[in-house]
């Protein structure tokens, strides 16, 4: 059945409340993006989420939205903490899949002289690919401790510095309970720290291509286009996937799904014992992801200092994508606490929020939106407008426009590699399939995605970067 949708403002569309919807749907998209969104089932998922108990305001889809498991990827929904639900499908299987940006004082021309050597080194020290072991294996008791402390565990054990987690969302640690993690999830996670995994995960070396807001860029630590930056995109690996699978099964057994518009939207009341157990397990898995990225950061820092000499390599910011977080937002004129599900979406707090690092509090939160290998990526800034219209959320990337199977039919590894060489981008990938499935042609135009974010005001342009070298899972 066709989903009714109407344009209510430039780049803003609404699905009117109908049938069992408790709130309207809202989609941030240009006409170009909407033409793709209409075709893939995303609007049906936005509608379905609007039927979930306790939802507040709107069921939202960000400019990079596309069809996902339960929630659309790019989906955002806030639920009343007392009457609402929490859903693994609104978080994702890769819990705390996220992006960290590093700023350096390594000049671009210095990097390019050793481009191949440096990217080959990244590929060697950061294990990539499905099921691959990581750079570190820990004992069970160490892993349980790590899942309670997040990125701080790595720093406390000599893998980084305090500033790394200070400039991480929630300072790299959520209130989790590792005892809620299954033995199978622990077995899957204990050998995978310091690794990317597969899919769209990457480490990318970049050059600053354009600065849109020099004052905010300087606050974030980027003042010119002379030095390289890096982005690290990864998550909680097999551990997070197992946590999601465990709780989907448990919630189905406990509550069933007969009354849901989609079985994949299985959920539990936030305040129920099952809901609270999932929150604690989700947060513990998120802490694993923070620690994973922290170890990768440390290993990159060590390796690049061997290759380029002693240079500064510092965390600009580290953001969550797949997470449900308890935040205070103004709804119907009053401030209330809600549980905000961001499934493939980025938090976009404006100036003044106490959750932000003190250094950034006057300008707003750094927002990282990576493109696909071969295309630009962006550093944006959160806004008060985002807090008003999107529960402080915006896009998290370019957003797929083609299935992985279709990519394998339409593209070849040789074609992708050739196109990247033409752009002077050096790529190392774990597999032919991984390279083809994540080629630039399978994603939406990231420039269009961030243009919508900026024009709507849910994340303002600060810096554009372009790739120089990439390793992919």
C-alpha cells in the first residue's frame, strides 16, 4: 500500500497520522533524495515506528535514510521513559557502530610521499574482514571489566591518553552491566578488540578540502588545509551482534509480536525487567565498541609515529550511531526525559549542552558524516534547531542506494580500484566482495545529504575532507 506523504517545507516531508500511528512521520530529504527513499520501503518503516507505544513527537528519518531491520537506517524515535518501549531494531545489530575523527599535524605532502607504505601499514595493524581476530585478545575477566569502563579501560592500561575519551561522546563510557552479556557474546568479543570487521567499516586518511566555517573549525582544531585527518568507522563486532540477537529472541519469547506492525520491531517496555536488562547489555556492548576504537587509535598513533616521526595525532571527536540514549528534550513546551533511538543517525546537540566537552560547548557538538571511499566526508556542527525538530539528530553517512547483491552484479573490483586510482586514492580491502559492495556507486550523494542537513539546520557545515587512502573490511 502506498504511504501518503506531503511536503510541508523545503526539504521536510510529513506522513500524516493515520491507521494505528500515534504520531506523524517526518522525513528530511530533498526531492532528489526522496525519489530514492520512496522506492525502498523506508516510508513503511517510518510509519510502523510511529505505532510503537510511548513514542513522542514524530517518527523521524534523516537525509541518508534507507530500508533497514525494523527501523529504517537513518531512523530516529524518542519514547517516554515511563510509558515507552526500547527496541533492538531501533538500535541495530552493530551496537554503537560509530565514527572517530583524528586531527594531526602531519602535512598532506609528507603523507603522500609515503602514501602506499602508510596505508599498507594500516592494513597490517588493523585487522579487517568478517570474523577476523583483532589486535588484542583478553581474558574473560578483563573483557567484563572493559565492558564496564569503555575507552577508559584502554587508556588506563596504556593504550592512549585521557584526552582521547574526553573528546568522545559520553566520554567513551555508558552505564552498562557486563553480567547481562551472554557467554556466547563474550566468546565472540574477547578476540576481536582493535579490529574493523566487515561491511562499510573503514579507516580513512583524508585531506581538508574546504572549510565552510573557519571559527568553528578552529575551535575543533582545524585551521588550514595543510595536514591530514583520519576517520575510523567501526563498532562492537560479533559481541554487539550477539547481544542484539540474544535480546530479540528473549523479547519475542516474553512478549510476542502479534500486535506489532512488523516482527522486527520486537520490543520491551523500558521500565520492565527485560527492558532494563537490554539497556544494561546494550551499554556494555557500546563500551566494547568505544574500547575497540580506542585501541585502533593507539595502534595508528604508534605506527604513524614510526613512519612519519613524532607528530600530534589527537581525537577531534567520536560519535555514536546505533544506540538508544536517555536525554532531556523539550516536548510540547516542557522539558522531559526520553529514550532516543538513533539507528544509523548521529546526535547533533547545539551550543550549551552540558553533555559536550567544555572546549566545544560554546559552538555545539562535532558531527561526523563519512561518505563512501572515493567521495568526500564532512565535519558538521550540532544546532539548537536540531534539538527543536529532530531530537538533536542528523544523518550518519551517505546512505545506501543499492543492495550488496546488486552491487556485485553491477560492479567489479577492478572497476572500483581503477576509479579510486584515478582520484589518487590508495585502497586496501580484505576481500573482493567487500570492495565491490562498498564502492562509491552503491551510495547516495553524500554532498546532497549534508546539503539537506545544513539547509534544514539540523547539522551545519564546517569542514569537507577528501580521501587519500582507505582500508576496508
